[in-house]
C-alpha cells in the first residue's frame, strides 16, 4: 500500500465541510469599491457607503427569508394591489421598508424610488439629505417567496440632476446610461450580491457566520453564446409571431435547453455566469411586457453590458430607452451577444415582411 498523499486530505471534501474561502484576503464590498475607484475622494467614499448600505438591506432581507416558514406575518399577501396592478406580498412590503430604513438616516440619498411605491420616497427634512437616488425592486420574483424558491432584490443608483422641488422626479426619466451603479442580491442557497460601478461585474457571497459579503467572483464575463433560453412559454398564445418564430427555432435545433424560475434575478444569474438568453417580450395584453425599465431591465442591462453581453428591447438597446414615466415597462431580451442577436434577427425579419406588405398595398 502506498503512503497517503497528505495534500489529498486538503483537496478532498472533509465530512463536515472545511471552510475554504475562495478569497483568502476576504475582500469586503466596501473595500472592493474603493479599490476599484483607486481613490478616497468624497465620491468614492459615497459610492462605497452606498454599497455597504445596500449590503445591509440585503442581509436584513436574507435573514428574514431564511426563517420565513417559522415566523408569523412573513408569507402570503397583504390584500393590497400596487401601482403595477399586482397583488402585494408581505415580503414586498417588508423589503421595501428595509431599504427606506437603512437609507433614511444615511445622508447618501435624496430619494428612493421603488416598484412598490406610487411616488418616490423623499428623505424628510429632519434627516440628512444626499445627492443620489436609489431605484429598486425590493423583492423580484415574489411569487416564489411562499414556496421557498430563490428571489432577489434589484438596485440602481443615479445622481440627482437639477432641482426636484415639485416632487415629480422628472430627471429620472433618462436613459439607463445615466446609472452610476447597478446590481442585485440573490437570495438562493447562498445569498450573493452582484454589482457594477461601470468597471466590470463582481460577485460577493454572504458568509452568514461573519455577516459579511466576501468577494467570490471578480470581472465576470458572460460567454458569447450559451445553451439556455429562459422565457415563460405559457405566453406563446399571446406573443408576436417573431417571438413564436424564435421559440420554434430553438425547439427544432439541437443544443438548446429551457430554464425558467419565475424570478428574473435567478434566471439572469445563471445566464450571467453560463451564457444564454432571458426574454420577457410584449404580449397582446401588455405590448411593453411586464418588466419595469427603471427598477428591473435597466439595472440588469447595465450589468450584462459590463460583462460583455447585451440587453435589447428587440429593436433597441435597453440602455438607450428613455422611459415616459417612472413605472414604465419595456420588452426585454438579455444575455449572451449571439443569443440576443438571434432573437433580434427574428424580430427584424417579421418587421421587414410587414414593411414589404405595407409597401405593396400602398
Ligand atoms: P416581481 O416579483 O418583482 O413582480 O417580478 C417578477 C417578474 C420577474 O422577476 C419574473 O421573471 C417574471 O416577473 C415572472 O413573470 P411570469 O410569471 O409572467 O412569467
Ligand atoms: Mn421584479
Ligand atoms: Mn418586485
């Protein structure tokens, strides 16, 4: 018998799971932001503090979700309907308030705008007011909460431009290229925070024993193509023919696989790391689709572009879309460059056909 290789012990999984930190320096989120900006300027400090506050909100939400089935008043609906016309869940309300309470006294933001609030929340006069606006979807995929499947929170940071004395927040009605930072927190088997300040996309994993998000993946690059297509095919009957063409194409070609979890954050996360495409196209009932531009599509578009992928409405880059109102929706095709281009090619083809028909009639 040969002698046991002492290194083998270290490499093999010990029975109770040894703690192998991917990042042995334990880079925390706030340090990472400052390192990225290579500065201790006021702007850099603000951005670092903003990310730390978002991380705190993520920890509070994660903690509640982790015990949801054991606590009263966590699961289920409130009985209210939000500005989107959707039934509000108790976790939507809780998570919405968590973001407000962690930012209210922070001196970092002047407003918070959320999918769950008709109008932005303005920091009251007796609290310190900052220069930034946080836009967020407190719980993405909230139908998953009651069945203990992954959900997320999506965030976007913009700087206030000009005065907003009438409370209309009109300066937020600008393209997604105005975002300073964006990201999401995924409440899955691990809680992860993925963010970009326009210098690549980086992932942090919450170590619950430390209560800290620790760097786990730096400079994530989305492959140019992936096998996954992620779309709610139950809407087939009410899609435009071009989207039906695309789904028929993937059904009839080898190399595609469907994945759909009912929470864009989870579906997007898979595609960010492994490639593929996520779609939420318009339907007959909702030609603009379901997803909200400012709180969902634009932040994810910011991330995917930073990771070398693309986000499109089908005819225009998401980051170029200017919303008409705070709660504007837009169709979304997001993921690997080649897979987004394939979906767009079917949309363009049908549009050319329609133009030709119109030209023939006139
Ligand atoms: P939210 O829970 O914030 O309303 O968002 C849910 C969104 C998105 O995350 C998900 O991909 C999509 O709605 C699922 O919608 P369908 O059930 O229509 O597929
Ligand atoms: Mn959502
Ligand atoms: Mn939501």
